[in-house]
C-alpha cells in the first residue's frame, strides 16, 4: 500500500498506463487485470451504466471493438491526485461496423472521450479501477459519419419525448 501521496499518485497513473496498453489490444477478457470485479462504468446517454467487468466487457466493449476493431486510445491530458485519475483524449479507428445504430462508414474516425477513474486497493493491496465516469462524443461520431448534427438535434428537439418509443431498439413512432 502506497502511503506517500506522491507515490500513490504515481502508482495510480501507472495503473492507467497499464490499462490503456491492455485496452488497446482490442481483445475481450483482459480487463480484470486492471478493474475490480464489481467496478462501475458510468457511460454517456445511449450507452448507460455497466456494473461489473463482465457487463462492461459484454454489453459495451464487445460492440465497440466490433465497430472500431483497430482503435487506439491515447490521453492528451491526464491528471492524477490521490485515488482519482482524469484524462481526455481520442480513440482513432476505422468505423468498420454499425455502432449505436449509426451506420459504419468504413472510414477513419476520431472518437473524443473524457474519463474520471476512482482507484481502490483490492484485498491484496493492489490498486484496481473501481469506478469510471465517462463522456464519449457520440455526436462527433455522427458528424464524422456524414450527419448534419445540428439538423439531427433540431429534429429530435422538435419532437416530444412521446414521439420516440422507450425501447432503444425500436423505431420512432412516426417519421
């Protein structure tokens, strides 16, 4: 256990470096190296909260890896203090398969993100990621896929919530 605040911060930054190296392998089943089994990944609207490594891997990462199989994430800014590490950066990839209902383009895409991670020690005193508050620029992906995001937002904003069905896989009630 790192008691010195500077050592703890350095240790937590290293945990993120190691996690990114694993994340960029784009292979499922490796995240338990860095995450607590009961971790919480609190993603943006349209994706939602994933509880536990299995749900994170199967309900989020699997679709993301299929859509962007060659993606590579890199923070542009990373700030760490105590049990928290924050970063913002880009995932560069080829948009190979549909994602969140957005048709794939087969072209390069840059997905902006921002993460805030909380680190806890596991039973052996090793640092593990316990919580991740995540923002992903889904509108930026839409724009890069050729959508006029302002028109999309005007359309959505012009309709009452009742216009859209509650099940995300359903179509609009009327077009």
